[in-house]
């Protein structure tokens, strides 16, 4: 997810500096710049989360909940980043010529594969809260039905 996000940022950055509208490159407009900065912020944060998980592993402090939280959050931010990239390219964002649509399609299964985001969120929640939602608690009363 991080590599896909970095690739989309690179494509957008180059495209927006080259493409001109109203006599100026698209990169000169405020909303365009804001979205590029948001993309870069997401990428840097994803890299730092990944780096932190590696350090926890090296120090023997890695837990399933920490890994799952990182995976869920990174895939969510990558999805947001690629979506911003698609928006930045406008109509060209859905054409295969610029690879952003392909990256978008490549990232979607990473986010949803076998409920990846949801399951990782539940594993993290189990560690944070101390209650597993995978196996519901036993009912204290029997149903009359």
C-alpha cells in the first residue's frame, strides 16, 4: 500500500507540474497543492508506522494487535491517498494511460481482501479492549424460542 501510494503521488506531482490550465500549471492552484500535501503527509505517516512496527519487532515487543492496527490504518490511508490522486488528475485519473486508475484497482483488494481492514480492526480492538468480538460472549439466559 505504501509503494502504490508513493507511485501515485509521483505520477500526480509530475502531471500537475506539466499540465497547464488558465495559463498556469495545475500545481499552482491552492486546492491542488493542499491535496498533494495531504497525500505526502499520508505517505510519510504510513512509512513511520511501518518503521515503528519494525522497531517493535526488533525489540521483541511486537503483538498481533499492534500489527493489525498498523495494517488496518496503513491500508485505509493508502486508499485515501490513491483516491486523492485520482481526483487530482480529473478525467485522466480514470484512464489507464496515467496508471492512477490501475493503482486504485490494485489497492482496493488489499483493503478489502477477506475483510482485511475490518478483521485487522477487530484484532486490534481485542488487544485494546480485552474483549474478543470474534466469538460472542455466551448468553446468560436461554432463549424461549
